[in-house]
C-alpha cells in the first residue's frame, strides 16, 4: 500500500505525486523523492523498482522480509533493513521490518508486519528545511534515528522487569517464578539484540572513513545514531550478564533454602526419633520392669522425654538448625 | 559417476559433450564447460584433472572427502568444499560434501556421500541466459546459493524443536526428557555450525576488496549468499545460547522441584512423627496411667492426635510447604 | 549554574569574565577561556553554545545527560562525556556526568547530577603555569585525570569488600549473606565498568597515532591517564572473575555442607531406627516370648540396644559421617 | 645420536656423508643437506651449529627442549619446534619434540623424548624427485605434514571416547565413571591443543603474504598443512565444548536422578508412616477400645491398613513418584 | 639506596662511579652507565632524574610504585615496569616491582618492595663482553630475562599443587579441602597473570616491526623473552581452565556422593520401616489374634521379619543402592 510519495526541493516539500510521475522529477539534481510503502504488493514494488532502477537482489529482500538488519551498497544506492519491535498480543515481542532504499535523489521505505508508521518523521523533517536540504541522506538518518529511538522504551522495560526480579531474588519461595521471569526477559532481550547488534555493526560504517556518497553530508548525525546503538548495546550486554548472574544466584538461593530445610527436617526428625525410642522402651512387655509399677512412673517418664527433647531442641536452636 | 557435461556459450547451452571432448572447447574464451560428477571414481577424477589441469592437492581433497568447508585459490582456479546436510536413517544429521572447481571457463562439481542433486540449479541457470553469461562465476554462485538455501529448513527444524522444548521446560516431571532433547538439538546444531561457519568466513572474501578473478562479475550475488550465511550463523548462535540457558534453567527447575518435594516430605514426616509419638505414649505399659481407664479416653486420644496433626497441617499449608 | 568563567594567557590567569564577554577573548591565539557550569539551564547552555559555536548534537548530549562515556570530534572541537561516581543515600553507587567541550582556545565543562566539583583541578593548574601554557588540551587532561583518579577509591572499596567476603566464604552457615553481598558487589562493579570501559576505549585514541589537534601537545599526559584506566580496568576484570568464582565456590560449599548434613541425618536416623525396631520386637504380644519372663530380661534388652547403637555410632564416626 | 646425514641435488640423493663433510657441499647452490638427529648430545649439536652457522638462541631451544610449538625466523633460516604426541605407559599422552632448522640449502631435524621417527618421510621424498627439487622448503613441508598427520589418530581416539561416554550419559548410575572419563578426555584434549594451536597460528604465516624465502616455492603445500591444522583445531574446539556440555548434562542427570530417588523415598516413607501410625493406634492400652474385642477386629484392621496404603500407593504411582 | 653505579665501554666494565659523576661519561657515545637503586628515596630519584634528564611522569611511576607492568617510550628513552613475585610470610604471593629506564647510553633500575636482587645479572653480563657491547638494550634484555625466568618456578609450583588436587578430586570426602585449595591456587594464579599478561602484550613490540631504537640491536633476544612470556601465559591459561573444570567436577562429585548417600539412606530407612511396621502389627492389642497364642509364633514372626528385610536388602544391593 502506498503511504506517501512526495517531491522535495532544497529542503521544502514541492508536491504529492503519483508513483508513475516519479521519473519526471529524477532529472532535477536539487530535488529528491521520498516514497513510503506499507506491506507493499509485488506490483507496487515492481513499479518502484522500475522508476528508480533498484537492484533486483535488494528488492527481493524487501519483498520477502525476514532479513537480519543490514546496510548494503549497490552502486550509489544504499539499501538498509531495520527491525521494528513491538508488543505482540501475548506480551511477547513481535518483529516487523522496514527496508529503506536511499539513492542520490530518492528515498523509498517499505514497511512490513508492523503497525509503527513514520508520519512523525516526515513532519519533523518538513519543519526543519535547513537540515532537510542535506538531501536524501538526511531523510535516511531521520528514519534510522526514529527506528533506534523506538528501541529505548523496550530496553527500559527490560531493565525495570529485571530490577523487579532482583528485588525478589533473595525472597524465600520466589525461586520458581523468578526463574520463569528471568527466562522470559532473556527471550525478549534476544529479540532486541537481533535488532540492535547487526544494525550497530553496519551503522559504524556510515561516518568517519570510507562512507557511502549519500551519507557523506550527514556524518555527525549518523555518528549520533551509532552512539545511541552503542548505548543500547552496552545496556543489553549488561542485562544479559545480569540475567546470567541472577539465574546462578537464584539457583544458589534454592540450594541454600533446601539445605536449611534439610537441616530443620533433620533436627525435628531427631527429636521425634528420640521420643519414639523412649516410649517404645516403656511399651515393651518385660515382666520385671520396676518403673512401670511406680505411682509416678508415668509423669516421670513424660518428664524425662520432654526434658531430653527440650535439650535437643535448645542445642539445635543454638547451632542454627532450627 | 558422470552426471552431466555441458558446454555453454554466451549464457546458452551449446551441447552435451563427453569428458574427452572438453579440451576442444576450452580455447573459446566466450564458452565454458560445466561438469557434474557424483561419487566420482579415481579414473573419472583423473580424467577431469587432466582435461582442466587441476592442482593435485585440490583433486586429492575432492577424492578423499571429509574436508571442512573452505574456499581456496590455486592460481586462477577457485576450489571450494561445501557440506551437504541431510537427515540420516536414525533422525541424526548426516553430512555429505560437494567440491567445486571453478576456472575461467569451466566449473566442475564433485558430490560425495549425499543424495542431493543440483539438477534444479542447472535448469534455473539455463532459464536465465542474461545471468548465465556472467560465466563460470555465476554457476559457482548458483551452486553455493543452492547449498546454503538447503541449510535453512534444518535451522528452522532446530528452532521448532527448541521452541517445543521451551514449552515443556517449566512443566514438572519433564526434566529428564528435556535434557535429553536439548543435548540432541545441541549435537545437530554442532553439525550445522561445522557446515556454516567456515563457509561463511571464506565467502566473505568473494566480494568487496581483493576478489578471485572468476567471481568478480557476480560480486553482489556473492554478497547475497554471504548475507544468508550470516543470517544462519546469527540464528545458530542464538540457538546455542538458548540451549545453554535452557540446560541451566532446566537444572534450576529440577533443583526447585526437589526442594519442594523435600519440604513436602519434611511436612508429612513431621505430622506422622507427632502422631506416632502420641500413640506410643499411650502404648506404654505403666500401671498408673489414669486416662487409660476413662470411658472416653480412646476417642479423646484420637481427637487430640487428629487436632494436633490438623493444626500442623494447617500451618505447613499456610507457609507453602504443603 | 555558572561556577567560573576565566581567561588564561600563556599559562596564567588573566581575569574572571562574564559569559557574554567571552567572544572578546577568542581572537587572541595565545589565550583560552575555561568555563565551568553545574546543572546548567537551557539558557546557560544556549549562551555558551552561541559564544563558542558548539555543535548542536554535542550540546544536546550535555543537556539531556544519561550518555555513556565517550570522546567525539566535531571539527576541531573535542566533546567528552565522563561519568562521576559517588555513594548514593542507600550505599548504592549513583552516577553523575561531566561533559567537556575542548576547542583550540576554550574549555567548557558541564557537570550534572553530581556533588563533585573541580575547583581543586583549577587551583592545581593555576599553580603550574609551565604546564598550563600547553593550552586547553592540558586543562582537558587535568579534568580527565581528576575524574579517573576519583574512581580508584571505589575500586579499592570493592576490593576490600570482596576480600571480606572471601574470608567468610568457607565459614559454615554464611552462604546466604555471602551470596547477597557478592551480588551487591557485582552490581556496583557494573556501575564502575560502565564508567571506565568506554572511556578507556576512547582515551586510547588521545595519544600516539592520529590525535585531535588540541590534545597533541600533551600526548604523554593522556597516555598516563589511559594507563590509569587500563589499570582500573584490569582490576575490575579480576574482580569480576573473582566474583564469578566466589559465587560458584559458595554454591559448592552449600552443597558440601548439605551433603554432610544429609550424611549425619542418615546416620542418626539409622541408629534410632535400629533402636525402635528392637523395642518394637519386645513390645509384641506373643504369649511365648521366654525372655520377657527373665528377671534380667529388661536390663539385658536395654544393654543389647545400647551396644548395637554404640557399635553403629562408632562405625559411622570412623567413616566420617558423624 | 646422528640418524642420517644425506646430500641431495636436483631432487635426487647424492650420498650419505659425515657431519664434518657438510661444509664441502654447502657452496653448491643446487644441493642441500638433510641431517636428522635423535636425542642429540651437546657435542653433536655444537658440531651441527658450527657447520651451518645456526643462531645460538635457536640451538639452545633445541637443546633444552620443553618449548611450545613455534616457527621463528633467524635471518634466512627458519627454526621450528613441533610437538610429537604418543601414548605414555599409563595410557596418558606423553609429549616429545622435534626441532627443525631450515636454511636455503640445509634441513636439520632434532628429535627429543619421542620414539616416532621420520624415516618414512625421507623415503617418500626420495621417491618424488620432481617435488624434492623444490629444495629444503619441501623437506620442511614433508616433516611438518608428517607431524600433523600423526595428530589425527589421537583426535579420532578422543572423539570415539567421547562418543562412548555420550552413549552412557543418560544411563542411570553411570554418573561417577562418566565424570571421571570426561575429565580424563579433557586432559588429553589439553595436551593436543597445546601441540596444535600455536603451530596453527605460526603455520598461517608460511603461505600467502610475506613468507620466509625457503618456504616460498611450496606455498600451496604449506596451505594444505595449515588447512589440516585448522581442521584438527575445529574438531578440538567442538570436543572441548561438547565435554563442557556433557559435564553439565551429567550433573543435571545426577540431580534429576537424586530428585526421583527423593520422591520415591518420600512416597514409601509416607506409606509406611501411615501403616505405623495405624498399628500404633491399636497398640494403645486404653481399656475401652471396643474394636479390640471384635472377633474380626484383627483382620479388619489389617484390611484397613492395606487398603489405605494401597490407595496411597496408587496415587503416588499415578503422579509419577513411584 | 644506591646498589651500584658502573660505567661500561665496548662491553667491558670501566669503573664504579658516584651518581654525581655520571654526566661526565654521558658524552662518550661508546660508553653507557648502569645504575641500580633499591627502595630509592625521593632525593636519590631526583638526582638520577637530573643526571639523565628522565621524564617526570616516568619518575613518578617509579616513585609511587603499584603500577601494572608496562613498557612506555618517552622520546628515545624506554621506561619499563615489571612485577617481582615472591612468597610472602603466609605462603601467599607478594608482589614487588622493578622500574627500568633505558636510554641510548644508560640503564637505571629501581627496585621496590622486593628482596630479589639483580647482582647475578650484572655478573653474567660482565662475563660476556661480546654481547654486552650491544649496549644498554642488551642490559635491558638481561634484566627482563632474569625477571621472566623467575616466574617459572612459581608457575611450576602452581602446576604441582593443581596436580596434587587433581589426584584427590575423585576421592570421597575430600571435596571441602579440594575446593579451598582450588580457590587458593586460583588466587595465586591471578597474581601471576597480572605480572605476566601486560608484560607479554608490551614485550611483543620490542622486536619485528617498529621497535624502540635502544632495543634494535637485540631483537632476537627480546623475541626469546617474548617467547618465554608466551609459554608462561599459555600454561597459566591452561591452569585457569583446568581450575574451572576442577571446581565444576568437584561440585559434581559432591552431588554424586550425596545422591549415593540419599539412596543408601532411602534403602535402610525402607528396610527398617518394614520391620517396624511388622512388629507394630503384632504389638496390637486385639483379643483375637490367633498367631499370638502359637508356641512358635514368636520365632516365626522374627523369621518372617528377617526374611522380608533380607529380600529387600538383596534387591537394593542388586540395583546398586546399597
């Protein structure tokens, strides 16, 4: 589905045009066309490919989707795939994609399997003509910046979740739910890492040394995006390590708890075993057991048992088993 | 066994020829010969080696098989070994090989220990003469692309298996079968990694900077293959990490379950130990135990025991042990 | 809030000036202006940006804060973000920031969310005019050196804490508090690593090969700072590894302790089970049990039980279970 | 001990000569001398050093032995140390060494603490004069190839051992012997890794870019050796990872088994505790226990006990505890 | 404290001189001065700094000590810090330092917190004038070689300790002392790694490509030292990995032992529970229990109990629980 198709000249919007009219504006070196597609059909893609002369392999990647994030050069065209992350129906993260073709005087974005639009990006660009006149490279930056900025809330959400789990990690009895949640956070983390790490690796080549022609005017802006990706990546790395440690610590806590339970069990079992042995003794049927005939034999026996068990209880208590 | 031996000229099939006739066509700079062998005998290999003047070390690698995937240059010839993965009789992965010799005007593929043929590749190439006229390098790309594309279903299968295990990982009682399956997935993963990682490392040198002569015309196609290998590799890395975490989590779940069992055992043991101690007391043979003579002594005793045990049960319940 | 704004010429303080007067001094190639801001308002930042012509992206980073440490070049200006670590109210580490803009004849530092000032740095610089006349680059070094030197006490504190935990690690019963403290140390370590590692990576580019113009005169000083960062980083790496091992060893100790408890429990359970079985035998109601009629049957029975249990106790003792 | 000392010219053996006669043949640029020593005495080494003018540090390394594998250049001489692995008396791997000095017209090999000779290498070289006339570099390749080929059986043995252990890993009761064997395999693996990894790192520099003069003619042969080392290394890496996983899985299996034992123990303990409580009840000495007087009281009591225990058994069975 | 101060010319000792006389000899290009200081006072360091014109930052590092090992160039002077490891009073490793300043015609070594002197190095150098005439660079090599050679006994000691622990690792009951010793070895290993790894990284730059002027004449000697450091490092890496595996295996052994104890406990508990249940049955007070009246009731009952327990014992034995 075509979302927009607009010609810009010297940083200002010229007109909404139809896809077929694109080629009329490509000859003007000071203008560029910005096309946005959503869940594009094969016909739409073919039309766009024809207008801009896009490379077949790049178009195929945009058509099939399910690519890893990447930035590739085809002659003077830069082709980019970025992941769009959003919450799916079951609180899991779902991953869509936006493919961007950036040529000297055109930008084509193709969005798939995602409800996130880039209307805000277009509006902000149109409000800053002095930046927009850097050309198609700046639009590319603006799209990339928007995609990357949308990763931050997900990273923050993971950090909050992990902090919540950390608050529970030394609570007795929470081990099972902790480990489930940690595993869950780990899975979401993996989704984010897949979106961020390859894009970061690729974005590092958009400023500094040998840079694609279309990005050259906006080097410091791309470095800014790269810096954001570095920051997200550092946070994700820390999260990953923290999850690993938390799983390990959680396991330790379970073992420690179990060890304490075993001790307590051992202590009570000991106390009752002693009591049972005593009452067993006086339950024997020997004829000559003088204490059985004593008037105060019974209370005395009870007293002895309680006393012995009390001493045991006190000693277990002191050694921290109870 | 010889599968085919065909001469192509300017992207179109000229004729099926015999191996002995090959040298007649090698002088034509616009033609190339594409030979496919399966489980080649020493004689067949020697004949091919003689016709194309292949390097002895490369031919030996093709003859012996059991090589790791690699891409080597011998003068202007590129020698490649790729793994062909398929399901063996017992659901394990079995690994075959295809060795490809690519010269300026010939391609020789030697397939060993595998039932996967490349007839489809040849057909597709013959249907696209405008691409096939890029020469032997394009055939090399087409073969490599076919090999790499055949890895995807195996990776997908591993992902599905792992997801199935993940669905079971927090189920009580499934630990033993989970761990067996995880170990199994890990082994298959290793087979795939052996096929993919060295090939990826080597394929990264087929486009961009210093590239073998025969691959130069098809640089963007080789980058596409390389990108597929990167994608597979990223997925395999994630799988590997997920398996590691899953084994760890599985162990945690076993420990947690055992810890809960221990608590429950401790609770019931405690309750019955108390009951046993009480009945032991009234089983003692002291003469002066007045309660034994009471008419309602027995039901009272039972009531006391049930009451005490009930209180214990209730408290264990409240503290989550039962 | 403006802290100071001073002009220096040939290493000596010339005058305190107002922000508006800055531009009057920028034309003098032998002078430079050193401005220090704290929790700067948007207006103050805008004024400074205007005076020195700072790049918008850098100023935005200084305004928003929460950046990772970095050193970036914007033309002939070097922009740096460093973390300032201090103890928060609850013994946790809190992280502030200082952003430094270094141009050929100015240094602007903007401090956020931190109570640490840099007055001492300014004083020391003013006491050494022969060094200060290296220009703005030396001030940059002096600030960086001060920031890095303030990391050492935190690293030392972590080392002491870890040593204290290590002293407890083989103590029985300390497992739970050990693991909590280890987790705590790990968290603080992570905060420090975030401050140190990116700064170290960046600082390595301030001496040796291609170096920003303003830092060129002070190369050996920047190498000294870099060396300090390397040293801190090596210590943090060791701490991290030691924490990992300590958690593992702690878990081992818990398991060993539990194993010993289980053995002791098993031993006592065994001894009492034997005693209970014996008294049970003589508590049976068979009519023909001759030993029950013997005069010394009872003491003999007690003797047998004590003897058997004693032998068991002695054997368990010998095999280390008790 | 001198093993051989032979002069070759244009790929053919000329004569066996004495060490003292070596210098007579060194002036002929088309000839080279191949000397093999075993457990060389200091005098023998000194004589050889004198004849060829070998560097003192290299000779010292050959004399002392216990070096790590390496390839070093001393002017136009290449000095190599390689490990020779063999089974020691107690099934452990023992490590010997061969040091090789390769100059433009000589090869000296010094073998220490190993029973493996290189007579076969010499024979094979003499059978292929067209290769041998590549000069001393080819002899170097042939020795290296022989050493590396002798690593394969050890790697295969480790793989077989590991597979045997893997077959046992899910067998109940085999945990102790599994872990011992895994540890054993790990130790042998370490010995092999020490032989292979440094040699691989060094061998990668014998073909391609800047290569020592004596190796230049045999570049593709050295790449072949390097490829073998890569292959061995990849296998060793996989073995190492598999051992790690196997140890982890083995520990999991022990924990799972223990958990199942605990459950079974809990179940039977529960059943017998109930039975014991019941018989205890009817063992009490209350006067008014009507059921004790009933004619069928006893069988009824037994029936009740058996029924209750049976129900418990059935429920435990159903929930998988028994 | 000044240890020596000697002038050498063309590899031979000329004279012992005082620190103040040093500058008289610095003009002679064929002579160099070798000064050795121990726990130098600030005055001594200042005097030496003045004589040779040493850089302030380097002198400060030598004064403060507690540096990590490093090699730094200040103009044509090379400054080195190396760790000196020795056994402290409590069997722990204590770390001293030697700082070495190497200029074109001087060597200054400053030793701190260590009892190891370098008199032997000086003697050996003086005995080999043909090497010593390589100049100050050779003295630098000789000192470095001496320092590195003194690491070997510590590494060997760690290896022996670890082997001793490995011999105990499968012994039942040794887990606690094993883990303590492993932790101890790990700590010493860390001390050695801190001494070796940074020095190795730095020493790799003293031969081959761009090398400091003073080291150029002795390149092959520095490569020899570097090779020793590589060897130590490889051993330390192996030790580290082995310790990791040993801790893991030790934990496995504890778990396995505990699992066996649990089984044995379960088996005996089962046997005695059965016996107790039986004697409890015949201890019930039902009036109509015909077997109680039989003459051989009692021995028969005992026989039944023994038989049942015997069968249980035999079955547990067969299944490996006892």
